[in-house]
């Protein structure tokens, strides 16, 4: 008997987010419940992290003067905590302040939770290099958690415009050639996460040590969406697929041309 | 009931180098039919009514000036009702991007606010095919859901971020059209 899968897609995170679950045979309603929970999680993360929404934690921080302190939502605390650790481990290569003040913000655990403090007026935080991967993780966790309440092994995935996380099912992943069109078989992901960023002409960022005018892609396979998303930026900034941070997080990087 | 922990490991197999030479065939995913989408977005509705609307030249001009892109004349909308009361409106539309065509449903409440957006289908193609009118025609009015299998029909494209700009524009357009019809008193 072949398994049945339920898939839904909605616009989120500035891209198309697809969720997929294997429908548990004994309790098919759990699949719908899992999708509902995951879409709710996406909307929650979006609200908490978007730098463009003035009422988000990050939006308030960016608009505030030096000395401002904010009690973070759980989501913002998780992402900024991870961003802090990655900045330290990469000796400043990974920087969510995008050069506006890597040392000008800090986190402190205190009464009621985690607080974010602003030390200079010019520092702006942008979670563009890590937030999407984290949102993928949150949606994935919601799917997995709901499915895990039942007797069957969970099988589910999240695909946010190329940032993927999967468990329990083999997902064939193709890489798109942005210039010529077409999508090329790349790998089959059966557990963990994969993110791909394009660097070069017309992209927002460029790859270190690459000749200008040359488009390259960086893909990182890692245990979580947050790590795969963030580590593509580390690889792009150092131009090396063998940065020690990858191995220490159980990740692998690929630098490739689009398509062939 | 065993509680399983969220896995934290990565496992993959690279495609054979030979496979990288030729592009994979274009693919398509059907997520929901329009009937399924309307039931999901307006669960309290006890009936749905198909209704045709024609925007006047003045209405279109005003909408296009506000939105900054074209708005077509004729719209078929699904009116969600509970008894005689209008709960909201579902507009099914599609947008064509660089490599994809997305059919989507925008649910708009009777107050004019977006209730939910659901993607009905996604068609990926090689860039050049999108520009061919024949290719476009192939998908007009398609609503049937295909059986889902893991393997050949799963769309997992990892490349530069798939731009959602067209879809966002399409949602804005649907909301603006429903809003214009509400204002003229055409939706009751």
C-alpha cells in the first residue's frame, strides 16, 4: 500500500512555503492538524523577527536609541542566541548587524527571560541571514511534534523557497539555473536541512575570492534549518567550503555553478 | 504513545554527476482544488455561489493607478454565505513568474480584509517555456488534484530565493477588486 501525503503551500517569509506530511493511516486528521500548527508557527516567527514590521522585537530595537532594552519573545531569543554563538565561533564573520556594530548589542538572561540591549544608536539588526532557516525549523518542529503524538514514525518536510528541512522521507532536491532556466538533480535529502544562496551578479551579496560577473551558488546541508541558512553566509564570506565551523556543526558545504 | 525527539542529524545522497548534465523535466504540484480552498478558508459557510462581475473602465483605471499594474475586466468570484449573510469572497487567480505559474485563492472577508491565501497549484517550467502562449493555455482552468506521490512530482527547488513578488501582487489585486465591488454595493 502506498503512503498518502498531504501538501499545502502559502506565501510566507517573502517566498512560497510548502509543507508536506505523510498522512498517518490510523488518524488522518492529525495530518491536517500538523499543517495548521506549522502555518501558525510561521506566522508567529514572521511577526517576531521581521525587521520590516515596526512592532516586532527587531523593528523596535532598530528604531530605538542607545541604552534601549527589550524583553525578547522566545523566538527572537532563540535566533539571537544562535547568532551570538555563530559570531563568536566564526570570529565575527557571521554578523547580524551587517557591519553596523557587531559589538554594539548584547543579550542577558534575567528576570522574565532574555533581554536584548542596544549599546550604540547606529546598530541595526537584520536576521535575513538566519531568520528564514529558523522559521523553517519552527514550522518543521510543529509538524514533527504533532505527528509524533501518534503511533507512526513522523514523515514531514518544509520547503521555504529552497530552504528545506525534512525527516522520515526522501526528498529529491533540484538546483535551479537562474540564467538559463531549468532545474538539475542535486541530491536526495532524507534527514536534516539544506539551504542554497546565490551570490554574484544581481544578487544582494557576492562570494569572496570569486571573479566578479560570475554567479555561484553555495549550498549547505546541516542538521537544522538555522545552521544551513547561517552557514551559507559564512561560506560565501570566506569563500571556502571547508571552513572549520561546518565540521563542528556536522554540516557540509557545496560551492557550485548554477546547473551544470 | 512514545514521545519522539525532534531529530538533529543530516543525511543525504548526492545525485550522480551524469545527472547534472541535463535539466530535470518540468514539474507541477496540485495542492488544493478551489472547492477545497473555499471550505478551508470559510469553514462557517453553508453554501458558495459563483458570480460574474465586470469592472467598469473607471473602476479598472482607479485600481490600476492604485496598484501600479494591470487589472482584468471580468472576475468570477465565489461568494461564501451562511444563510443569506455574506461571510466573504474567494478569488481564484494566477500569476506567471520567471520560472513558474502559481494558481492561488485569496479569501477576503465581508469587511474587505484578507482571511487567508492558499496556493492551489504550482507549475514549474524552464524559463523559455513560460513565454510561450501554448504553455500558458495548458493550465488555464485546471483544478483537479492529482494523487500525491513522493518522488517524481515533489517540487523542491533549491536555488536563489523564489521570488514571491508576483504572488504578492496577485493577492493585492484580488483584495483591491473585492474591495471595489464591496464599495459599489455589488456584493451582498
